[in-house]
């Protein structure tokens, strides 16, 4: 390759180019939402053939860093950052980052808490909970599947509220509930084939699993949620305090 890049020249050429392009993305030279140079341009710049360029680009597409748009080119994809220290739902997180979001409700309804969710929500096993399963979109692309479990006695008649329009934090306000703190755990998981297909990944890919228990200002557990989030579309930050 003609341009000096600081990569390992013992590696195959397509890997060298892959890392060059990755560096330009990380350094901001190739900004999110913009097209990278064409395969022909990259081949000419680095003195390599187009098949090698295509292999490098394909590798970054598979990682989720790039996206091919038919008839237009290859574009840099943005990652959506979650601050694990800030209490806020998906809609607010996307709004804070100036990202257009929407939700598709997959399942919703009442059910008995049972042993597991009664223990988490600090209620009786026979008590009713409201269950929601939804698909979260950012800029029209599905990035997460979320499951939400709520003690029904806290939000009676929630089924009459359009939960595709209002966020859960807005609904809590309708009932005078003030979310105050949350305990969040990050893990890795794999989805079923049908769920993986809904967020445009294959079932072998690992996703971030954010499990979150939310408390109100009366120290009641008001919500337990699980968010299965594409690792190629999300990163997260944690602030450490002395």
C-alpha cells in the first residue's frame, strides 16, 4: 500500500486497509452519516485491486461500522451512546443525542407476577403485572428489543394509553410516579432466531443485555426492564467518582 499507515505490513493487504479505514472512522476523518471514498478511489489511492478493497469494506460492514446503500455508496454508521449513570428511557436518550426514534409494540398485556418477577418487583406472586415487548428504532433502523415489567397496581388502566406514543417515564408522570434511581446490570446475550431477525442480525451475534430495576422517590420498585441492544449500534459510558 502506498500510504504510510503504521499498520502491520505482515498482515494481508485487505486487513491493512480495513484498519486504515477503521482509524479514519475513529479519528473522525470519515464522519458518521457520510460516504467513504469509492472502491475505485481507494484502490487507486493505496495501489491495490478492487477485490481487496471490497474484502476490507465487507469486513467493516459486517462489524456494523459501515453500511452499503445500493446505488449510492458506502456510509459510516453512528453508534448510539448510553450513559449508564443517567436515569432516562430510550426515547429521552435518543432525544438527548438528536437521534430520531420510534417504537413498535410487539406484545402487551396483563399477567400474574409469578415467583421471579414478584421477587424483583417486591410484590406477591398472585399480583398482576403489565408486560410490554417492543422494538426500538433509531433513525428508522431497529437497534433493540425491550421487555418491560410493571406492577399493575401502580399504573391501572395503562392498556388504555398509547404506549407507542408516550414513553414509560411520561406515563409514570400521569400517575404521579417520580422515578428516582435505578440499578442497571450489563451482560452479553444471544437472541432467538426470530428476535435476531427483527433487529437485522443473525442469532449467532452477541448483543448487549441491559437489565434495569427502577425505583421511585418512595423507594418502590416501579419497573424492571431488559433491553437487548445491538453491540454494533451502541456503546456506553460509566463515570467513576471518588
